[in-house]
């Protein structure tokens, strides 16, 4: 099965909000936790980083951009695709609201 970034984020956020032990284990060994939860072995060559937000900090993840002139294949494009409008994650909802007041 193929998982979108949005689906993985929704799964992790839901579990981490309800279960402090899950949150702690995910921070220590995200590779193992996600492999088990998604039912697939994440390749050791793929780095998985977990960043914990705080009340006063919001993180924005920029997608990978290939070097100029290099093209991504279909499989590589699927790996970096994500968001609310992608085919896999069409019914997704935002799990966090951020209020930025100027």
C-alpha cells in the first residue's frame, strides 16, 4: 500500500495526542514505529526525522527539489507528493489549526 504524507501525519498526530508512550517511542525510533504502524519496512537508507512543535513555534516542511536539470521519475514524484488535493489523500482534514495574528 502507498501512503501519502498527509495520511502518515494524520496517523501519527492522532496516536501521539492520545498516547504519551507512543509519542516518546516515536521520538526515539521513528523508523521502527512507522514501519510497524504502516505494515511495511521503511528502507534503512531513508531518513525519518520527528520534530516536536511547541506552543510558540510552527514548522513548515519544504518538499525536496531536485537539482536544476535533473528530473524526478514517476516513483520519485509519488514519494514527495502530498497535500489535501492529491489523489490518495482527497478526504484528509487538517489536524492542527495555526492562528497567526499580525
